[in-house]
C-alpha cells in the first residue's frame, strides 16, 4: 500500500512548496474542526421529516434529493439548511487554516460552503480570489495571492449550491468548467487532501478520467487518513471490518498516485502542518541591523564588505533573506543578494529576497511593531548585527531600539536567533544576553555550534573569517 510516514511527507511537501508547486483540497473535515455541522448534522432535520434515520443512510446526496422530491422539487428548506449551518457568524479559523494561510500556497480547492479558507488568507494579509460560480473563472482579481475554488458553491449564495443528486447529475453541464480547471491543477501540482473522504462524485469523475488517460504516469498527491479505532458501540468484529475496509480504501487511492499519511488522531495533522511551516521557514533568514557608525569595532569599508559577502553567500547556500532595509545595512544586503542571483542566473530576485522598507510618515511609525511582526512571520532564523543610530539634540550615537525589538519579537515567535556579537553595539548586548542563558536559547546545541557561537562573540577574529562561521551556525540552527 502507498502509505508514507509523516517525516517522508513533510520532506517531500516542503521541497514542492519551495517550488511554489502545491495545492490544497479541503473537505468537510476541515469545516467540522472549525465548528460547522457535517453533512449528517446538516441533513438530520430534513431526514427526520422524511422518517429516515440519517445515521443509517450512507448516500446523503440521495437523502437531500428525496427531500427536494418530497416538496415537489422545492429546495427552499435545503437552501436554509446550508445558510444557517454555515453562516459567517459561526466561522472559526482553525490552526490548520492559519498555518496553511501563512505558507506560500496559491491554489485552494474545496467542496465546503463556508468562508474559513478565504478568511484565514485575509487574516494572513493575503488577497484571495474566490471562485464559486463559473462566470468568475473568466475573471482575474488583480494582486491576488491565492485562488480559492469553491466548486460546490458558497454559503452567501446558498440557493445555487451543489447538494442534492440532481445537482451532481447536471454538474458537468452547469459547472463543467470547474472540472476542467481541477483536472489541470491535478496534472500540474502536488495536492494535499485534508478532511476529505473521497466520496464526492465530481472528484471521482476527474480522477477516473485522468487515470484512464495517464495511468501510471499521474502526478503524486497526498492525503491524511485517520487510523480506525475501537468505539463504544462496536459489535464483535466491527473494528476488524473497518480496518480491512480502510486498507482497501488506501490501496485504491494508489491507482491515482495518492499516498496516504496515516495518523492516530487528527491533532497529528496540525503537528504535521506545523513541521512543514518550520521546515520551510528554516531556509529563510531575517537580517536585523542598523548602523549609523561602524567604528571603532570595524572600519566602514570592512563592515560593509562583511554584510555584502555574507548576504551573497547566504543565497549561495540556498537561504532566502528578509530585510526591512535597516539603516546602513539594508541596501548592502540587497546588493549582495542581487550579485549572487545574477551571477548564477537563478530565479528572480523576489524568489531569494523579501524587502519590506519601513514607512517613514509620523502616523506609519506607530505601526512599526506590527510591521516587524509581519516581517518576522516570513522567517525561521534571524541574525542581528551592529545596532546603533543617532538621536537627541545635539545628535549622539545610541543603541538601536528597533533591533532590540526585532530580537524580542523573533524570540516570542520561536525563531532561532543568532546575534553577531563581534559587530558590536546592540549585537554585542544581545550576544551577551544569549550567552548568559545559552541552554534556554539553544537547548539542543551541538558542541560544534557552541564553538561557532563563541567565535561569533570574539571581536579579535577577522570579520572575513566570521562569514563562514555565521553560515555554518545558521545551517546547524535549522535542525536544533
């Protein structure tokens, strides 16, 4: 059977994520976790009216159709069930939604009617382009960060939602463009199915036709499957039967090259997504620093050469950089990254560097802390260098409170921090602070990292030799 470990899945998914080559398919399970009703909960009162026990019914699409038939093809009650079962006032964005929204994922598919996916994207300050009608497929929202395909409709337009059997029978006529778009994404991206049971006829239609055309050459995808457990009302042999059925289900997914990531509990899905986020961010370094002056620790020319070459070599070592264009530092960081990008003829500058210059208006300065928090959300590692500015009347050289604040935010967000104490000023203060509580900041540090950290606090060592030490220390921090 095509069962993979969580670690194998995380490694593979992160590699595709770095290439911006993944998509999410969210099923009812994600909406249930957000506090919404599941299909049985949605249809229970309608089934009661039909004198049917929803717990004994397996084809709920037929139950919905029976209710429409019972009322002479009137679906008002069905519309109200969706409207009230998935109303915005009930929307709760889960941790799974939040983690996914923070990642660079630009394609979402869902059979759910609620707005939690687009809400989570907006919460991550991203602009979603939501498609719940075929006419919207012809339009493009400028500046969008992600497309959300709601192939069964939206709660705000419940009257046109897909739910009963007739809706599925006519789907290829009324919404066939969604099937075409889904087929294209399944061919070109790695999908992760979350909270999905694979019982939806429309997805089954697309997968079966892709399998017919491409057979053993279909692209690899993943899904989470919860291992069967004993339940209170189990009859003799019940658990064994469900395990056998699940085994065959997982094996059948292999026909479509969908690999199962089996978990004991759904909380492990959140753990896996957090591992993906941490692994992805650990290749992104936030560069914090400000320098009105470099002396007496380093001559200006030597200090800027250090920043330039360090930035260049970080990109060469496959790190992505984030900078707020700190005083006396930021432009040199950008210059080092640009030189390496164009030397290797790699992808565009934005694939290697996130630039977030601070707005300078009086009103905007009130938001600088929030601005720093947003920047640090991009990274898993942070380096701190120099850290001074001029202030007062007459102007005098003082510590940069911005660098201190960035350090504190980084620690609060769980980033792995690395102060370059040999550069002096605030960086020296931070190096001393970390050194005094070394085990707190680096509980799993290796002997090699301890030696490198000590070296980065030694201002007697030539700055050119500190470049390799900084990069090696960051590489080790990825896994500690």
